[in-house]
């Protein structure tokens, strides 16, 4: 499935560029697309190289935590839930621990920590299958939960809004939480339906009630804070949790009389190998996306959506932020640039500017996540993973639009 989408991006870009040259007379179109390819090729390598240090550090910490027994203890909390929605994974398997850490890091908005944990989870789950080039059901559900994961602290969005002069940069906090929650629920339900997982199991229902009960409590608490307190406390809690985790892991290793330094170095060595291995996968996907954008296909899709919306008499204000919605699954940096561009053109506190901010925080960069995680384990056949991930993205985008009309319309 992924290779068909990849080819579709490139062929669509070629057709659009040829149309610009031979019909519209824009002789520089081919050069623009090829320049985008060159720029994105460099960017792809820089991204992978930039991950080396983060991967090495967090895989080193994870190695210490694993040997100190912390991962095993922490994973027991979520094991009953994960084992029921991912029945392929045996109880007490290392994958449960790495999945738990990845989900916790995503929840706190710690993207730098989530990626190494996610790669470790994919590698752990890979040991359970004989078809090393094909995603398992458990890996697919894990990817869907990653691309739609609930994030409690979207600090980056707040910072960009502040830079663009928003009166209350954090006024999109609650809308983002609602939109990303809808994305996660939709992704979970769709994937479990495809995999025939019974979500009405008492254990699953109990966990979901607790998880979203806690989420509701957090939303209620932060909704009582003023903008300055919200940004300050969100950042404080997230970074405190991260730093505390590092200290607790090292202390636990020391008390268990482990050689924490040697264990850290052993785990860190894996970061170099993993970062290099994902370069070809990252390069392939990001270059195709760059072609799509430079050829004008993205603009044509946006114009088409605006025409359809206007033809049925609907409010078209949300169309100004549609480029951000379309770009988010394809490129995180591209979506971020479009969000900033929307705020600059329409204003940070305009409906379009706020909606673009909510869209930015509602879902993950689907194809980037797929490229990194599939590349880390050498998987070629993604099966129905792309469809389920995009279903979650669609739910998040739709919820973001409705929630933004509710809060800012």
C-alpha cells in the first residue's frame, strides 16, 4: 500500500508539472520540482543525522531501565490492556514495556523521547513474527496509536502562536486536546474493527474509562488557568517528568548494583545503527512529498475543496487552513511552515490562524512516522496500516474543524 501511495505522489507531481510547462507555459516548473528534490534530499539526511544523538541517549537510558527492572514493573500496569488489544504479544514480553514508554512520552508531548521508545517497540514486536518484511497486527495498531496519539502538552504550537503575536497563545489548548482525543479513539476503533478485537471486553472498557477520565480531569484543571500559567505549568510538568524519569532510572540501576555507565553505552551504540538505517526510507518519502508540494498539486486540491464547499452554501472559512490539514500527514516541517504562513497572512487570532494551530496539534506526521518506524525494522509491506492511520487523521481533522467553530466561530 505504501509503495503505491509513494508512486502516486511522484506520478501526480510529474503530470502537474508537465501541465504547467506545456499548457501554461511555465518553463521553470521542472527546475522548481528538481530543486525541491535536491533540498529535501539534504533535509532527509540531516533529519536522520540529527536523530543519532537523541536515539543514542534514550536507547542508552532505556537499556539501564530495562536491566534495573523498571520497565517490567511499569509495563505490568498496562499489560492487561495492551495484551487484549494486541493479543499477538505475550504477557511480560519486552514489547509491552517499550510500548508503554512510547505512549507515555507521546502523552507528555516528549517527541524526542517517544521516537527511540517507538523504534524499540517495533524492534521488540518484530521478534514475534517470522515474516520480517511485513507488519503484524500489533505493529499496525501501535503505529495507529502513534500517529493519532493524545498529547497533553503541545508546547511547540503555543510558542509559534506567541511568536506570531497571538493575544492568548494557549487559547487553542482545549480544542487541541479534544481533536487529538477524537483522532485516537477513531484510530483505535477502526483498527480494532479490522482486526476483530472485542473492545467491549470488561478490562478494555475499564482502562478506557480510567484513561479518558484522567484526560477529562486534566482538561478541566488546565481550563481554569490563565494563558501564562497554562504554558508555564505545561512546560514545567513535561520537563520535570522527563528529568525525573532519567534520574529514577539511573538511581534504580545503581541500587540494583548495575554498571549503569556500561549499560548506557551498550544501549547508545544501537542509536547510531538505527539512525543510519532509516535514511533510505526517510529520503524516499520526503522527496516524494517535496515533489507533490512544488508541482502545485497541493494548491490545486485546496482550490477544489474551496469550490465544493462554496457550491453547497457552507461556510468556507475553514478552507484557508486546509493546506495545513493536508500537509500534516505528509510532512511535519511542511505543516509547521503552512501553520506559520496561515497565521502571518490571516492573523494569529483569526479563525484560520487558530484552526491551523489546532490542526497542527491534533495528529502526528503519519508518513514520517511510517517511514521512520518501518525503516527501523526493515518492513516493506505495510498491509492496511496506511488506511487505518489516515482514518484516524481524518477524524482528527474533522474534529479540529468542528471544535474550532465551537470555540472560535
